C-alpha cells in the first residue's frame, strides 16, 4: 500500500485481459448501410480501413452534426412527397423505386433526401410546398384524390419547372374506365366517404390482439384458432413477422423451437398448410445472435452459449429434423430477406393452398 496515494500499487505481473474475437463485417451489409445513409442525406467520407480510432471531442461532434443537418443534406437531390392523406402510398412507392438505385447511389456518392407532406387539403398550402420544391430544384410526387387539387399540383409544377409524377391519378382514371363509373374525388375522412371503422377494420384489430397474446409459444391451446403459425429457432424473425402479417388482418401465432424442449402437441394437430417453418443460414444467424447478445450486455460466456457456432448448428439441425417429419409445412429461408418479402411469400403460399380459382398463385380480396 502506498500511504501517500491511499490505494494499492498496481500489480505489474497481472495477466492481460482476454479480448473476444470480432466478427468480420459483411461487405453486402456495409453496402446496404451506405446506401441507406446516402438516401437519408448523410455524406459518406472515405477513410483508410485500418485508420486508428480516436474519440471525437464535443466540438468536433457538434461540427459533424451541423454538417449533416445543413450543407450535406442540402447538397443531395430532394424528392417531395405530397398527399391529402397519410402519405403511405407515395412514401412506399418512391422507396420501392429508390431501391433500384442503391448501388448507384453508393458508387456515385449521390444522396437523395425525401420530404413527406401529409394531410395537404387546401390549395394555398399545396402551392406553398410546390414553390419550396422549385427553390430546392426538387422532384415532386403526389397522391391527391381531389381532381381539382391534383390539377392545381400539375399546373403549378409545370409552371415552375418542377419535375412531377401523379401517382394516384392514372390509377383512378384506369379503374373508372374499367368499372364505368366516376370516382368520388373525396379525400380520406371527408364527409360522405365510407367510414374506415368497418368490419374489416375491427377484424384487423382482433387479429393484432390475438397475435400479441400468442407470441413466443404462449397459449398453445389456441393454435387451432390461428390463420398462420410460424415456427423456427430463436432470432429467425418470428415476432416482427407475426406482427406485420397481423396488421393485414390475419391471426398469427409463433412457436419457438428450443433444443431439449418438445414443441406443443397442438402444433401437430392443426392443418399443415397453416404452418410455415422458418430457416436461415448458420453464419447469418450466428451474427444476428451475437449482435443481440451485445445489445443486451451479455458477458462473453453467456454470448458463447447463445451464439456459439456449434450450438447454432445443432439448433438448426434440431429444427430441420422436425421440418422433415412434417412435409406439409412450407419451409422458408429468411436469410437476407426483409420482413415484407417473407410476408409476401407466406401470404401467397397461404392463399394458394386455399384458393384454386387461378392457375397462378395470388392473394385475392373482395371490396
């Protein structure tokens, strides 16, 4: 003990603290992240891969934040999304289209900034937005149910030289021609519009409530009431996938497969066409589990128990053997698939097995 300092001297012979090996980053994931960053307006700065990491000072962090919020965002191409409703249609349509340019956005270093303007229901506000788009040299996409508003948007864009696309107009015109009737031209929630609180709405709420209660294998006695049942090992995306599908009005249950734990007997008593078995590549699942463990602050020993190579392989083998014994289950590989993609596959197969009215699988609805 050093009496002057009041604490023990450090042990010069203490062994070095072992470091857990780092996962090699996926080049595909890095490119995807870069594309997302560019689309959100963040400027990517090239730097050496092995450059030493240094903690940024508060002043440097402030400068970086202001750069992202100001000049760098303004330097990117802007896209305006204008809607008289929530803007869901415009946003998802444009995002789907931008997905075709992710590689080019990364390679060319060109950022795209989208700006959503929802519930635009008066012409004055509409013209103000288009004037702002003209100043920023932005492109404008709009979904306006009111023909007068849609016409005003087109005229203003043409007059100010704003490149524009009417997403909803051509679709409405096509359906009107096909049905032989005129559209109402009413915006969402307008007086005279059919109320959204109909049977389909309440059915969707009921499906969401059911799905929440059936998460992670709870209440196995209710599996027979489910429209769709998802099974798979931990971290194959069962819960978010269940929630996403439930929002479309389907009652979804999910059952985890854990080594040493027998699946509930009721799972094997339901119609096989309702069960969808999720699988994933071993290395991808291992990486997902390691990330999850670090997020939860699990120590190295616990992390190895959860994401060790041999353990993950055994769990996938365990699930595969159960799948093989149930050939009526559809097996879906979710590796590198977005939730929307996997959900689309599941719903297509679900409806294909219950609807033989078409030669090509499809999802049918009645309005």
